[in-house]
């Protein structure tokens, strides 16, 4: 079975540009999570979905960030406009349950650099 | 506040030696999970230990849980160069007494196994 697939793997863009990160979760997983990882702040949860519905977006840093899940097999995280401080590795993960009850399966991330 | 915190931050050992990493957490838990992250890759789930379990084994991995001390340890026996990675513990996030459904990850222990 294919794992969580993220694209692109790397993105370099200039400040002010729109950035769209994509994620395909594992089929049958009802939960999808978007994380951001930096050296300073570690791994932070941005938002998570259950059955395509956003449940908790309290980790989204500001209105420049938005996430959608139009169907069970696709999600996007958009940053508009992007800023240098958004540079980080963004991970998508999926799971059959929330919290610590089930393991989360991570994609290999998108390394985002905003110049 | 950070739920799971690993200790030490970094560990360097020779191949064949055992590696022990510790995780402390602040609130109650349902379960505790350990993950591995290889450089440039996403996190991979290693083991889940439930709050009523004290010890769990998986291959060369041994996890212990002491809920009275709010701590867990991950032991890797007979380490190999391929075990070089960062290791994270993850626990439930609570808002007051309510489980938010989110996982909180520690800052991780970076393990280097020298051949």
C-alpha cells in the first residue's frame, strides 16, 4: 500500500508569492494532519481534518495560511502571501484515529524556502 | 507547555552498543508513542505503549513506561549505523481535562551510531 504522498518535495520561491503544498493520505485513513517542522520550534501541528472536515486549526499561524480537503484522497495547504519566516519543512500525516490511539503515517515532507 | 521532552538532546555511540533515550511528559496520557526520523524523511512510527502497560518490545526496541514518574524510555539494543536518526516521543494534548485529539511531539533525541 502506498504511503502518504506529498508534493512538491522542495519549493523555493520569492517572498510574496503564493505557495500550495499537496498531500494524498493513505486510503481508508479518516484523519489528516498538517505539521510544520523547524529547528527552533520543532514539530508543530497546524490543522487536522476528520472525514474531510477541519476539526482544529488553532495551530495555523495567521490568516495567510489556509488548508482544504475537498475529498478523502487530497488536501492542500496554501500560504498567501509567503514570507521568509514561513521557511520550514511541512509534513502531512494520516491516521485511522486521533490522538495517541493510532499511529500517524507521515509523508516525506515539503522543504519550503522563501527568499 | 511542551508535553513530551526527550533527554538527552544528542547521543553518539559505537555500533553494537545500546542506546537509551528518555521522554518526560506533564499531563495524563492514554498512550505514548515513539517515532524515528531519518535525515530528510518523514517520521516513522516505531511503537505505541498504552498507559496500563509498563514495558513493550519490538525487535531490538524496548520501551518502558512509568506513569507515576510521567516518563518513558526507549532502548535500542545492539545498535547499527542504520539506527542513526532522530527519535521522538508523542503524547496526547489536553485542554484542561479534555483530550484535544492532537499529538504533541517532543524536541527529539538525535542519535548517531558510528560504524
